[in-house]
């Protein structure tokens, strides 16, 4: 597991929605389709964490 995957699980965030958001903001490559494929997961986690309170509700995992 990567730091990003751990973060998503710990905060109940949907992986696909989070990756799409990170891609939309240029934080990760458009080629990443799983958290494990993110090269700089620390940057992604920091970006998400800094915005955790304002993230869209669609990021909440539905599983």
C-alpha cells in the first residue's frame, strides 16, 4: 500500500473520485488509474489533506 491509498482508506475517500480530482488539479498524471500508480503519493496526500474540509461530498466512499 502507498501513503495515498492509506490516506484514502483512513478518511473514507473514494479512490476513483479522489484520483479524478487530483488529476483535474494537475497534482498527478492523467495516466494514473489506481493509487498505487501515483509516483509522488506524498504530494497527493498533502494536497488532499490541506483541502480535507472543503473536498466535494462525492469523494466520500460508498462501499
